[in-house]
């Protein structure tokens, strides 16, 4: 019985690690911010926020975090992208679910792609890394 519990615990831990690793990843191939994306300040990082009208988690959880982070962190561009209407951007960044975010450094290259909801602390850590 104890062996089964140990094996189950190890399996759950491995699933959690793999899920986290593949949900948020550094971009290995640099993708530049598309020209049709308008930003306020080209010297600041940019966050593309992918959402849809019927996504409750987008409206109630991810968007408020991004707006509060924008106020607290300051100095980054937040660009809302409707994933259903902007299919070219959705496929360019291989967005698989909403909400999703793509973090760009101030030179316009993508650094992180987050498929799914991301906590405030993780977004803050990514923004601080691209700002440095």
C-alpha cells in the first residue's frame, strides 16, 4: 500500500513539473513584434494578451492582474489581442488556449510565451528579466 502511495506521489509531481515547464517557456526562435501592433513606448517591454469574448478566466482573473501589474510595474505596453479575430497572430505565436501572454523585450523580440493563466508573480518576474 505504501509503495502505491509513493508511486502516485511521484507521478503527480512529475505531471506538475512537466505541465509547468511546457506551459510557460522561453522563446528559442526569436519572433519580432509584428509591425501592425501599435505600442505607446518602444523603449519598454510589451505584453500581448490573448483572450476571447467567452473566456471567463480572461475577464475575471488574467485581465485584472495585467491591469494592476501595469499600474504597479509601470513602463510596459499592454496590447489586447482577440485570439479568434487575430488568427494570424494566434498561429504565429502558437497560442493553444486563452488566456495567453507573450512577453517582448524593449528591442521587440519575444522572450516568453505563456499558454494559459499566469500568476502575477510569474509575470512580474518575466517583465523584470526582459527589462534588465
